[in-house]
């Protein structure tokens, strides 16, 4: 029986120990709270009605929509007949790495059979001019058509030897592929 009052007293002492004060005093080493920010002046707000879309005042703000001139005006090479000496071309024979000579410079071209739009995926490395935009290619008859990322033709090539293709870009620059 004596243990019951002793246990009750011990519980009361522990409960009071848990209620001690833990707040910081002015002698504490905790950093001081930052000073409140000062209010800043706010400029006045004005309201006006916007002009309707397409109004004369709005037209000068925006540039004209781009026009796809390649589709509207195909290059002269697009309608040219293949050279008489051009050889037959298959898509499978085009796949792989090619060395490109375009004017005074040369670069690398990679052609795959992965579908991309109406052609197959392709790309260039280290090229200049129109060839930097190459994204796909396709074989049409005896010609290989290189296309930009929008699907517009940028060059046409014809097989002139076993591992060589010759042609021109839309701007008229001579172009050849070889392995």
C-alpha cells in the first residue's frame, strides 16, 4: 500500500518537471530577429480600354506572318530532269555516314531509315549554309532529296558513281557526297 502514494508522488513530480519554462530570455545567444521592412511607395495604376484585335493601332505591333517561299517558289533544280548518266538509287544503299563537299568546305552527313515526316531522319555535323538545317531525306526516282527540319527540299543529288552523289543546293551551290 505504501507504493501507491509513492508512485503518485513520483508521477506528480515528473509532470511538473515537464512544465518548466523554455522560452528565450534576453540573455540567450540566439540571433536577433530581422528588423521589419519599410513600406515602399506604390506607383499609381492606370486603366484604359484595349483596341480590338486586328485594329489599325495593333497591326504595327506584330510582324507579318512568315511565308514559306520554298513551297511557293520551288527551286529550278526541283523541275530539272536527272542527268543522263545518273545511276539507280535505293534507300538502303544511302544509309550510313557520308563525307560532304559543299563548295570549299566539307562536313559529315548521317542518314538513317528512321521515319521522320515524309522522309527518313538524317543530319549533318560541321556543315555550313543550308546543310546546317538538314533534318530528313528521301529517294525519289533517281534522285536523293535532302530536306530541312520543316520538310522543305534544300538539295537534290544524283548517283554519279558507286559511292558518289553529285548535285546542288537550292541556292545553286555544288554539292557531292562520297564514302
